[in-house]
C-alpha cells in the first residue's frame, strides 16, 4: 500500500491535496534549475498590477542534493520533466564533482545519501569525502547535520553496504543517540551552545533525527534503542502539534514544551513531518496518519492568514506564515525566558507581534522533500 493510499484512508481531502502538490512540485522545479544545480530560492515580487512573479536567486548545493533525493522517486520521463531534461542521477553526478570544494558535514552527507539512492557509480568517492569531513569535525555538531550523516550511512547500508560501513554507522548512531540523552526532544546542537538557547531545538532538529533513527532501525535489521528514541521524538512533536495542525517551530528540549510556535512553514506541513512520521511507520513504529492529515489541512484552512500559500500560477508554495517580527524579538525573548524559568511565555508578545505575515519565497528543497515524503517506498514491506 502506497503512502498516499494510506493517507486517503484517513483523510481523502488531504490525499487530494498531496496529489495536487506532487504535480505542482514537478512543474515548479525547472524554473529553479540552472547549469546543473538549483537556485537558493525563488523570491516573490509583486508588481504594480498586484500580480506576483518569482525571481530565482543564488545557488545551493544543499538544496540541489535534497531535490536529487526527491526526484529519484519519479519515473525517468518525469525526472526529465522536473530537471529540464536531466535525471536525478545526472544531478547527483554534478554534485559529486563539487565534493572536493565542499567542507560542510551536512552538504556532504546529503550528496552521499543521494549517491546511494540513485545508485551512482561514484558513491565510493562521496563516502570517502564524508569520512574526511567527519575526521576533521571536532567539538559541537549541528543536530540536523548529524542526522543527515546517519541517514546517508543507513542509505549506503540499505544499498548493499561498503567497506567499513558498519563501524561508521555505529559511531554516527552513537553520536546522535548521545545528543538526545535524557531530554524529551533534541537540542539544536550536539555539544556546547550559548546558555540562553542551549535548551532550544527547532522542528528540523526533531524531524531529521526521527527519520534517521527510524531508517537505521530498518537498515540494521532491528535497533530497539534507535527505534525507541525515534518514537520518543514522534510522540513529542505530535503531542505539541497545534489545534489547527501547526507543526510548531521552537521547543524546549528538556520538557518538550513549545518555546515559540512561529513561523509555521509550508514544508513542515506538506513534507517534513509526513516524511519522518511515515518513515517511522514503515520501519515498524507507530503510525501517526491523523496528525499528518491534520497538518496537511493547515495548508488550505488556517487561522493566521487568509492569503493562499499554494500558488498554482507560479507552481510554488509561499514559505511560511510568521509574526510581523523582522528582528526576531519573540523567539529571542522566549528562548532566554525559558532558559531561566521553564514554561515561561511572556504572553504579551502574542499581542505585540501577531502571526499575520507571509514569507513570499519558495526554496527548491521544499518541493524536493515533498516528492520524497510521498513517493519514497524504500522502507515499506
């Protein structure tokens, strides 16, 4: 049974939305693809006539690798439609050529992950570069990047393995599990961080470890400790989910409480939460289909803004609904106040900075993860 079929059994409207969004993603990727890689964003500009356009800006290796993972789930003909004639294998090859100049753990891990899932012949080179960067990494590590490294190695294991992969997988596993420790959820950094936000983890800091640990359990033929940690995170984010399906942004890792809910991101509602929770279910964990369907519903009916976030004429989604708070005062004050007093809210900030703003941009990874979330079937069975 496909993921979309499972969703339809609990939420037909949510399934119809996903169908629509998969098609939109395939159409929306080519405008951001240039010279074998993806732009950083398509930024919205509103003309005097009130109409929006989306202007490509920058380049991103990271987003290109995520798109490669998503597009690899499509039939070859559809891949070429999404990548202006290229395939996911072509895109991954372009990224592997860039590896000697890439120094970030997260970017390298994503390229290695894409190489494993596309069956690229230079997977060995990607693994070697990942090992070099791991060896050079000391001190604190971003939780998201540690999770991507584990997911990449699990993908290599699933694809047939490689020399030394078991030892590397174990070290990566231990780092991620140690980062959770006795906390309810993950912190932003594994290691030391400034005192006033050391206790805070964002939604991405929960989703990617949840996904990686579930995939490790599946790839390793059973890892009860990893699965239990994944279940802890899934239960935590679902318990904190907003009444209209909002996947909130910042959490107190010690308690699981919400430090600051906004922004609410389209990619979290459509893609990242479903991706991780579906991976957990496919790995033998708890299914959270009702929470997934509720989160999807926020995209079409939300209390924060009446502005549409799905823009069919531009084949994109606007990035987020946020507070009118360009200096990020609310998240800073709430991080510091909860560091001092767990559960502190400073409620007056909700009235001072209501969540009425929309971020008019769309980054390619948002469409890439959407395809990956709903079309990936590698853990099923």
